C-alpha cells in the first residue's frame, strides 16, 4: 500500500471454605501486585519524543491509537493484546483518557512495561505527523463501507479505535486514511473496544505472516 492521501474516505463485548477463600485471595493479591510498578504508573508512560525512535527503528510499524478510551480494564486488555501481536506502540491523548493506573497494570499482566504507551498533547497533530512519516491510519467506524477483511494491513499502519460508547471524535475520524468496520452477524451492533482491537490486530498479524 503506497503512502498517498485519499482524503476523507468512508470505508469504515460449590462454595469453598473460609480458609480456601483466604488462600485464593492471597494468591490473587500477590499476582496483582507483581505487575504494579509504582502507584499510578505515571513513570511507565512515555512522551511524544518516543515516537522518533520507534519510527526510525521499524521498517513496517504496527501502532494502535486510542481516541479517549477511559475504562482501565479496556486499556489493560488492549496493552496485553498489543504485546502478543507485536505492536510497537499504543498512543493516546493526555486528556479524557485513562493512564497507566494500577488497575491497568494488573489487567495488562506485565504488558504495561513491555509495550510503549505514549501520551500526546494533541492527537490530531500526532496523527498528521504519522501520515507524513508514511504510516496509514485505519479507523474503525460504523460509517465505513469496507470491512476489516477487505483491508491491507501489511503496510506501516496504525489501527485507530474510538472511545467506549461514543466511538471516534469527528476530527479523529477525518484524519484517518481509511475507515473499516467489523462484520457483525448477530443482533448486537458492535464489540467492546478491547475485543475489537484484538480482532483487528490479529488480522494484521495474520496478513503479515502470510
């Protein structure tokens, strides 16, 4: 996929004894604490300058952009999937988005330390910069006319995911090169953002391994 500007294309979740409960609780707590590196996790997040090193060192980067995802369980699950899929960075705005809280770190099970989590001041500006660097921005949207399995994810690209409930903001959607949708065969209209991210990422993995 060559790096060209396409304009605004609309191609678019038996009861145990008290002693057993106590033992299980202690094991769970120990497991949780093992993945927490400092209260709040602020030291784990990286600044915008980290993009320079990532873009210069990766010939075909695979990135995730989260537009105001606020649930720590979703972010933790996304980071865990991103680690498994070999994502080079997860990018999110500083405002109206969850950071690397203790809950996020627990749910991520170590991935908050292995996947660069970059918080940016201006998401739109960062997206425009990525496009100048040759990265395709592929957003998920109900407005899309093209589905995930009709898309080429082998080029340098960033999968753009919207917030819980509201989806992508208007400007974020307009900054995407391509909009895609996930086929839904049942009555439920959409997937949880962490599940949808996993589906997209592992389709990218499948294509890149082919």
